[in-house]
């Protein structure tokens, strides 16, 4: 099969990869209907994370089940499925407590590499959710978004306790930040402040339900959030970048007693204990437990209540993955969908 392989920073190629096989009786093999490039794929692409030899890429996926192992009960060949970027057994104590992304059996799907024609999904019963019937073609980008960026934005909003009566600020205007705006509104937040300096992203944030846009960053951005919230700061802040600056932005934009959902993969962030102590904020984040939200998100998508697939502003054939990475790296695209 064909699949995306990163050889070095900036060097992404589509090559022949070995066809996936059932390795454990709990595995399934899917044929991908769509896959995509993630903001987190840009860390190795930009050389921030090391690339250790030829590395298959990709962790987001939707597709049709082709084959299942002997112990798989919940999905069967022919079904269209969505899964999280982390596999989970669905049965361990951590899964049952609502944190499947920290399942004791978890496999990060980067290890599988889903930017490919087919993929092996470990723990298929716990990981995959079948859609009600074969979805219309125009819903595929929406369902693909649920695999990571929507589920992650949703977790950010839940962790920040977005809801009725609360003002939510979102730090970061990538796909996750934009979908955190959508999620916060869906969860009932009355006011959602999107922090963005890019016109096309501001526009999408407004379409997703943002009520205010803040273009300032750093101290000025914090000041602006305070001005919009009676000097107090937001009740809820979603951090969707993962840098020192964005974490500071989030903590300092939250009112005492408020909640922060931090879902940007942290890179070299250090927090001063004393500042954290006096900020009196709740911090909750990490790899999003997307699997626990999938049934609800699939339902919202299939009933056309939300259209998260709008974050894909570039669609390319899998063979042109290199251009898909380049476009995101140069911020010409918010997110690239790849058609195998
Ligand atoms: Zn588990």
C-alpha cells in the first residue's frame, strides 16, 4: 500500500509500505476513506521533535472495516468507523473512568501511521465506533475531524467547564482552537472569545460561534480579555497551542476559581509554582479522551448539527502529502485532508 513516510525534517514522501495484517485477535484492518495532517505532525516536520529514521506518519482516520481478528465483537467488515488517535481497550479502570487516552493498553496511532491506504487498529472493540450506516460523502471531513481535532477541542472546552453563564476564551486559532470555539458554544457558553490574528481563521471562529475576537497577544492579549470580563478574566480558558507563551496567556487570562483546559501538546513549558499558587485556577488537560466523546460527536455530525470539517481548507490526494505538510507549515492551510 501507499503511505506517508517522514525521512527528515521537511522531507515527507509517499512510498510503498507493507500492507497491514491482523497481529492480535483484537485488531481490525480498515481501508481509509480520508486521513489528514495534524498540527502536531509539524513538530518533527520543523525539526523541533527528532525524526529517527524513516517514520510512517499520521494518527487521524476514518474508513471502512475490511477484516477483524477472531475476538472482535463490536465492529464487522463493511462498517464505516471513526476512531481516536489513541487506541484503547475500553475495559481497563482508566478507560472506564473516562480517560481512554491513558488506557493501560493504549497505542498512539502515530505508531501505526494512518496517512496511508489501510491501517491496523489495535483494540478495535474499544477504539472504533461505527456510524449509523454508510455516511454521505460530504460528512466524511466532519467525521474525520472527530478523530482528533474536534474531540480534542471538545475535551478542552469540557475541561475548562465551558457551559451556560460562562465566558470562554480560546488561546490558539489552529484547528483545535477553532473547534474548541464550536464545542464551547455547543456546550452552552454564552460568550466565546477567540484569540486570533489571522483574518480567515477569525472568520471561521465567528462561523463556529465566537462572539468576540481578540487580536492582541502576550500582556496586551491578557489585558484585552480582562477588559472584556469586567477586569476579572474569563471563567473558562482553552489552551490549544502548547508553548510557554500560550500557557501564560491561558493562566493569566483566567479568573480566580476559573478552569483551564490545556490541550496543546506542551513543548518546553515550565510554570512557576508561586504564580500558579496565587492564580487559583483549575488546570486539566493532556491527550484528549476522544473515544469517550465519539458517540455524541458522531450523532451531532450525522444529524448535521455541527460541521467541524470546515477546518479542512485544503484537500489533496494522498500522493501530494508533501504539499499538504508544506501548506500547513507555511500557514497557507489550517488543515490538510488527504484522500487515499
Ligand atoms: Zn483501557
